[in-house]
C-alpha cells in the first residue's frame, strides 16, 4: 500500500483540510428527503423517500425489509443539524465528500433546497461536487411506467448557458472537489445528451470566462463508453447497470440455479456474494475510468414485486468488493485515486452507507479501515 500523501481537495489547488489520506472516497447523495409541491401532487401530501421506505415489507423468506435508519433517524434535509450530522459521520469514517444529485429540466430545478442551503450557509464544512441526474422522471419505479412526471429535454445552447449560470457559484465554493485543479461535474446519462461535446465545450468556455480553470467532466456509463469521444474527461462505471448486464449476458447461462432465487416470479433476487466479481470489472486502459462500488441494493420499497434485490449483503462482503476497487486504483496519482460509492443515502433502493438498525455503522467501518483510519 502506498505511503500517505498530502493532496488538495479544495478550490483550484488551495488546500481545504490538509488531511492525509490514501484514497479519495466520494459517495453519491440523494436530496429527496423533504416534501416538495411536485411530489405532493404526483404521489401524496408529504411524500418523501421515507414514505416508501417505511411501508416496505419482506417479499420472500429471509428478505431484509423494512430497512430502517438508526443513528440519524427519519430525517428531514431542510434541517441544518441533520446535514451537519451526516457530514460529521462521513468525515469520521473516511469519506472525502458528497456528490449531490442535481436536477435540471430545461430551466426547472427539483429537490434543490438542501444543496442550495449547504451552498448558501457555508455549512456543513465538508467537500462536495454535483452530478446532473439528466433523466426524465416517470412512474416506472412505482408500477406506472407510462406516467410522465417531468420530461428531460435538451433545448439547446441557450439552455446550456442558463444551466451553467444556475450553478456556477457552487464551482467557486472552497469546498468544491476538484481533479487536476478543475471542479468536477458528473453526468448520470451522458449518452442521452444529443450533442454532448457541444455541451461540454460550452461549459468549459463559460468556466474560463468566469475565472475558473476549466471543468472536469465525468460520465456515468457502461465499460465501453469512451468519454474522449464525447467531450468528457473520464467515466464512472455504471452500477448497478454493470452488475445487471453481467447477470443477463453471462451468469444466467452459466450459473442459473445458483445465482437467481426467483426468475419466473418477481422480484428478481441475485446473491450479493456471487455478483462481487462482476461489480468491479477491469478498468479501461485507453481512457480514464473510475470504479463505483455498491454496499447493497434492494429497490422493492419503490418497485414492489417489480424490484431487483442483491440479497444478503454484509459489511464483510462489501469489504471484498471495496478491496478489489482499491487494488485497481492504488498505482494512480493521489488526485486520481478515487472510488465512487453508490450511495450515501438511497434508502428506497436499499443502497446506503448510513447506519441502519441491523448493521449500525458496520459499512462505514469497512471504509474507515480501508483508508487507514481504523
């Protein structure tokens, strides 16, 4: 293992915390834990992620549901003390920062309040970056796939500029995480942008005009998507997409009975133990690619019998997956020695690091030990 190295995680090379770390661990962060007018209209009054989480039921023998929060409780992200407690917990267990999901629909933003308050207040004093969740909102996860809630459109250059100026203040913030001195901006589905290079060229030009040193664009994609061909600097392996694709194309043929407990009846259930090797495929050698690891997955709180479950995840098994990712990046420069974790708090997908009532802080302790803080 490499000796620890000092590196900068703040704005344009200006050191943020001068902490010593072996690796950069960044967790995706969902802000949908507070009611908004749109969700009140689409679903029910007071709807948040907790609505589905609290109603979940076990759907097969041994199914771990409901998954309920422990230390942080059923929080509301409008409360500053909650956001501070999350950041304190993440820092204590070795995470560098949060990657907040950002929602932009041709000029309209959704569930933006938690991040806007983090940005405006300067608190919590914890690093962050943004990821554009550039997909339409439909009822697919709730059994109504034909229900269009908010369509994602790409009106063109004028909208690209408006989008940039809506979040440029975040890029200027001292807490904003960088790679090669440039603020990181992640796009969930880069292939859905009609002219991705026009989009990235536009934003890079605007960034320079605003006194920024540029931007570092990362697309979340399947292994063969080449970011350089689309104006991006790097990619993050798309999980659980990589896992599900591997199961469909290889495992169903070779290990059908072993790996799938339910195939003709839903939900579809895979063994977490058996998917680990497919969750961390070899990284690309001809372009920059970062691993993305998953502590757990069970989206039946949203999807019910249409869901997919990675069954019997444990902190011990998660540590094996994380170790594989660490080995992949250990020879990179510290600035590039990054592992993304999906996710910090996707409770309705059964995909989180926050303490729950079964495992407590055990998943966080795995990270703490891996980064040498344990």
